[in-house]
C-alpha cells in the first residue's frame, strides 16, 4: 500500500520512564482520582431521538456544548418542543437560569448540535447550531455579557436575532461540524467542514470583536489513496479537535475518510484510516507536520493532503472501524495527547459490521508525544461496549482521564508514563445513553471534571439531561 508516514519506530506502546513520559511529574504529585460532588438537572424532558447512533444533545464532537468562563458555567441544548436553549449557573450552584435563543431544531438529525464560543476581546457568547451539510443558524449575545455574569441578567434580550450568516458572512451552503476556539489574543475562530462526508474540506473563519473574516479552506479532498483492496480519489479530514496550548500553538489530530468503499475489506465497515497530526504557529494560517514542514496554507492552493509526507503518526488501514472525531487535549508543557479507538487486529483483520464489531471488540488508545518528541501509544484496558466516542482531559498534574460512553471514567498517571490506566468511576447511577459532552475549559479553572449526559430513553420519549461534577486532585 502506498502511504506517506513516519517511521514505524516513532510510535510505540512500550513503557517509558516517568521523566520521558511527562517531563513535569514529580514524586509528590498525586495520581488521578475523581470524587463525585454533585449532579444538576438542565432539563427534565430534553428532546430524545437516536440518529447516527447518537443524540443531538450529547454528541461528543460538539465544541463546546458545555463551557466555563469567569466563575460561571454555560450549557446549550434542545428542549422536547425543539427550542434551542442556553443555560447559566454559578460554579458549584445547583440552579440553572435558562433562556430560549429564538431557534427551533429543523430535523431529527443528531449532527445538528449546538456549539458555544466566547470572544474574550468583546465578552460575547456565540452560538452556532442546526447544520449538517446545509446551512447553519448563528446567534450572538450583547458585548460584555460574559464579562459581568453577576451584573447582567440572563434574558432573551441579551441575545441577537438568529441569522443564517455570520453577521453577513455567508461561508458555505454545505456547512457541518462547527467548533469554536478562542485565540491567545482573545479573538474567536470557527472551524467547520465544507461539503460532505467523504468529499469535504476543513476551513476557518475568525472574529476580531468587530467582524467575521473567512480565512478559507486548509485541507484537501483530492489525491489518490490506495489500500490493499482498492483506491479512492476523494475524502475528507475528520478532526479529533482543534486547540491552542498555553504557548499559542494550534494542534489538531485527525483521521481520513475515503469516499470509495473499495478501500475496505467489507461494505459493513467504515472507510476511516490512519491517525494524523498537524499544528500551526501562526493562528491557523499555515499548517505543519510533526517534523515542522509546511504542508498546507489556509486559503491557499497548497492544502493539507492525504499524499503529504509526515502526517501519519499511527498508521491503520480502513478494515478496523477507526472512529472519527474522537478527542484531544494538550498538557502543561504544550504536548499533544489524543484518544483514538478501533477494533485491534487481535480480533481479526476485517470488520464487517461497524456498530456490532466496535461494540463487541473496540478498544480506546491513548496517543501522545513525550518530552523527547517521540509518539507513544497505550491501549486503555477498558472494553468500549459501545460504538461511540471517548473523551479526554488532563488535570493540573497532567494525569489523564478518559470518559467513556455511559459516563465511565478511567485514569492514568503522568508519573507512570500513562501505563497504569484503571477505572475510577463505572457510571453507576447515571443511566447515561452513551456519549457525553465534557466541559474542556473547567478543569483549568477549578479542578473539576464536569460533563453533560442524557438519560436513556426509547423511541422519541424525552428524557432528563444532567451535568455531573467530579473533583480532581488539588
């Protein structure tokens, strides 16, 4: 098979010394632990329907469905009558204030999530919602709402009217997977996909406090990928995330999804293949591979392509039901970590049923770059028991936490080189449907792992939507 990748020796599952694995861990640092401190209810009857094996209020790829800013936590969801709602509470509080933002969900499609972002430069909350390869709905708050949560009431009057553009910037008519990310300067960027699954491109827009600017596309859908089964000439790059570290570098892990099913051993699988990694040191204008070579320019003719060298950090063909859009995080030194999941080869070399095979034999893996610059990979010894995604965060000591479907939490210590993964919470009492939405911002604010989950239901019977909090090591 023709594949551009790093040398196989660059990625290893072998144990490493604590110094190499973390670079920041000290003997006195505590290992991972979780202490459940409380659960609050956002909605006793949130909308419930299953599509693409997921829920519209709890798709793990939405960024952010739950976030923390200046002592308050914010959540977004759809009610049983399809209204888009935003909620706010003081950290540690038991009561959420809610407001309808003027939009109702159009279709029973779990891709049509609501995402939030904060533009620190002017203190606005931004929402984008209801999009799957078509248009989107955008709402933003008045300036300063996020700067003075104690002084400004949480009412509909604080939000502008829903729009089908970013304040007049139309972007694309085939828009999916919005992800907001705040820049180190306090601007707000929007990552999204143009076009469709199997034939799409990633793009960026940027808000500077006065207007939105379309920065353009940065990944390519063209080029030929060949497996041992066949070839494909179109694809899309699925991001595991897009995040700035404390040094201002923008990181993104990804997988490729091919358009042509001929690359698979069985039509019951999925055409996702390989885990790749790129980063940007100029706020997403140019993209570099792991070695630092420029492989794409946003808005330019040279975009990140499947044929570019040095992108793949963990090679895997399309026969193992590799999950797209899983999870990533950066540690205190700015080193990237990710969770990926698939059916390992010990269970066979040809998956024939995506949901059944992942549920029966799927495993999650922790992939990270260590202090010496080497990529390492560790299997987390927890069966997925689900076809769905796992989320990742790191605490102040760089201990890692994987939040599995159904709200199960596993942890591993930085001191061990992330080799001591074990279950810390088994999900007892949650009755969670599957994927959860993590507050990626809160752990750095007050050392709490907070995630949103929805209770199991059947058909289209509404069910309760909750936020549960766990204290991490102080």
